C-alpha cells in the first residue's frame, strides 16, 4: 500500500531547508575548530582539562563554613531570623503530630476515608482506609504519623513558596527569565549537596529536614502555577478587562480560577516530591518512616526497610489519587456542601468513639511481621540468581558484562577525547537542534565543570548517565507504546509504576546490590528503576493524546497498526517524547548521588563524602558539577523554538 505521511505543522520547515541549515552550522563549527583547536592544543596540551584554567573555590567555601560555625550562636542573623524560622517549624510539626495522635488511628483513618469519598467515590474511600490500616498492620503507625506531620508542614510551606514564585513568573516575563535557571538549579541540584549548608545553618533536626524538602519540592508548584497563569484563556481575560477591572481583580477573578487545575496538579506534584525526600531528609534528623528505612539499610535488613518503605508508598498513592480526583472534579457540581458537614460529623464521632474506647494507639497484637519472609526471599534470590544460572548466567555476570562492554568503553572514550573536542561536540549537538544561544549555554555549562576542577569525575558520571538514559529510553518507550495501545495493560501497569515511582530509592538499593554487586552497574540499575515510570507515563500519555482525526485518516487509507504508530503517532507525539527524554535525564541525575553509595564513584561519591566529612567545598563543587551536567544535557536534548522575524509568520 502507499506510504502514509503524518500531517505536518504549518510552522515546520521543509526538510531541504533543515538540511541546508544543519550543514551551514556544521561548516561554521568546523571553521571555528580549525582556528581554535590548534591554539588550544598548543597552549594546553593533553586530554584532561588544563590546570591553568581551573579555579580553586575550596578556600572561600571553607572560610564561609568556618564563619557559619563560629557565628551560629551569636550573630543576629541566626538569633533573630533563622532561629525564629527554626522555632516556627518545630512548633508547627509538633502541633500537627500531637493532633494526629490525639485523634487516634481510628479517627485518622475515618477522616482520610471521608475526605477521599467527598472528592472522589466510595472505591477511593475504601482504598484510603485500607492504606492507613496497612500502615498500622506493618507496625509503622507512629512513624507514619511522624512522617505525615512533617509532610503536612513541608508541603504547605512548599506550596506557599512555589505559588509565590509561580505568581511572579506567570505575571512577568522578566521574572520568568530570572527564575527559570533558579528553579532548574533547585530541581537538579542533588539533595545531598545542599543538606550540608542547611545543616550548618539549622543543625541536625526537623527544621533542616523541612527546609531541604521545601527546596526540592517547591519548583513543580512554581512551574505549574506560572504555566496556569500564562495559559489562561485570552478571550476571557479580555472580557474581564473590558469591564474596567484592575489587574488585582483580574488576577483574583479570572487568572487564578482559570488556572485551578494547574494549581492542584502543582500541589499533587509537590506532595510526591516531598514524600520522595522522606528518606534523604532522615539523614539530617527528620525521623519517621525515613529514619526507619535508613536504620534498616544501615544494618542490611531489607525486610525492615520494606516494612517502612511500604507506608511511604501507600501515603504517596493515597495523596496522589485524592488530589488527582479533586483536580478532575473541579468545576463539577459534585456533592453539595452539606455532605462536607455530614462527613466532618461522622469523622468527629468516629474519633471521639475511638478515644473513649481507648483506640488511640495501634494495638501491638494487630501487627504483622513481614521482615523475616522478605529477608528469606532476598537470600533465595541472591543464592539462586547472583551466579551459576544455566545458559543466561547470573546477575553478577550481567553486571560485569555491562560494565566491561558499555560503561568502561564509554568512560574511557570520553576521558580520552581532548577537552576542547568535548566542548566542540557539545556545541554541535546543541546548535543543531537549537540556536546559538542554546549552544553557548551548553558549552559554558560544560566549561564550568572544568573550571571547578572536576573534569574527569564529571565525564565518568556522564558515561553512567548516558548509559542509564539509553537503557531507560529503550525500555520506557517500548513499555509506553504498549500501554498506549492497550487499556488493560495500562491498568495493570499503573500500580507497578506507582510503586516504582514512590518507593524510596534506598529501599530497592540493597536488593539491587545483592543481585548485581557493588559498582557502577548497580548504580545504573537503580537510576533506570527510578527514571523508568516517568518515561513510560509521559510516552503513553503523549501517544494517547494524538489527534483522533489524524488516526482516523490513517486508518481510512488502510494503514496497518505499525504504520499508524511509526508514521502518525510518533511524529505527532514528538513534544511528549522529547519531554520524556528530558525527564529521564533529570531523574537519572537525581539518582547519581545514590549510586555514589553503592560504588558508582565519580561525582556522586564526592557529594556523599562531602556531607559525611562536613567538607562544604567538596560536596558543593560536585553538586554544582552535576547541575552543569544537567543543564548541558537539557540543552542538547530539548529543541529550542526559533523566533521568526518575517511578517505574518
């Protein structure tokens, strides 16, 4: 049959022009390389970054660390600002925690179920109640309440900070340009890198944990708030403006109501990000479920770690479903406000009954011990899958082959290249898919790594990231396509993705190490497991949102299922696929630090070492290098829209 051609946008340039532009760019880069490369090779020979072009920042960072330590108990900035912030956070978290304990397990379960019923249906209400009861059955009721109290305060603070930043970015182009790199840094900078300065200022404890969570969880709220405000219907805004309203009135009566769904999605994503910080924050005294996970892993007790990790997953899934259902119900008539009153009365009655009956603390006799069977299963997997498996070999063999056939050649190849050729390759990739500004940003980000003096470990980390992203995209795209083409498969896959996306990385770290050993291969495996759910979800959603008219047109021309996918769905879903690549890169970079704990080495190890030794310079420099890597990879994977200067374009 005839080949089906996917519909093209009117803004897309003809292939001939694209090819001509690409060739012209490559010729310009080749000319620049012919002039500059001999100069660079003569002045600074060798493959690694020249020491003459590095800047030592360890001394000023060391002085800053010493000044904070010396003045933390006497300087007015700490006494009258940071001290008050710390006290407010402690009081808020303690108040929420005591309120949860006062309500008791029966009251908390009833309130959660009734809220889920109010915003969704009976099915979600029963699921919410089952999730809270499961936390108790696992013997984690008190740690769950500690984590929930911390998350309530951290999420409220993150939403407030993110909404204010998003409001500024949504109403001002200049603020949007200023805040974008700040939000990128907040989201890409590894949590371990800024835990040390947070601890220096606030000390070990709840305030430092809440602040670290806010830094990590506020950017999604800011981005989605800005997106919602900027995406408001222009006709509605013009109609409101024609009525003579002020800018403040337009904001309150039009912009914010029109952006309600984006705002609630921002709250949803903030909750997910905050919960993902539960274990990392436990390193600096957050307590709760994260502390239980961290202690269990320190003693290599996978069962106990899983028993504490499951409640984190359950909390994340419940909050995700409830906030998602609330977003879908916005604007609908739904249940009348009177039902809220009935729900509150029923919840108060259940809480009071439980308190009078002595059902405040979860009964010890109702707890289930899953640690022993889980540990036995892990031991069996290690004994039977690690090595000696007929034909396919063991997981240790797979890890060794992946390291020797993929990771080592990739790392050695990157480190063998002259430093100026790496910059040239980065410039070529960024310029081919973007503008000269894109290429300049990518080159400057890569050059900053050399200036900071961490060129070789950064290339080592880059090799691991590239390998992990490649594996993630291959598996993620294939799984996303299957999920987009089968509703049943998507329904079966959704809870699996929920578990993978919300389970703390520390929980599956030990099974990964048990199966693959210690080294860079398990670090890559952990990154793939963490980044895969987002890639699958975005790919499936992008393919499902392809214009039905285009699909119907292809079917009417007799296109097969495979042709529809290759020639219609994939081209039209290109923005979603590029977003999947971007998120895969960001999430893989987020696990680089975790990889440093299991033998990944390179920048991840340096960040962890800096936190463990209190070395501010080592941790921050390695963290800044990871941010630069993320910025560079973002620029070489995300095409930049080109502004046209033609009239009528």
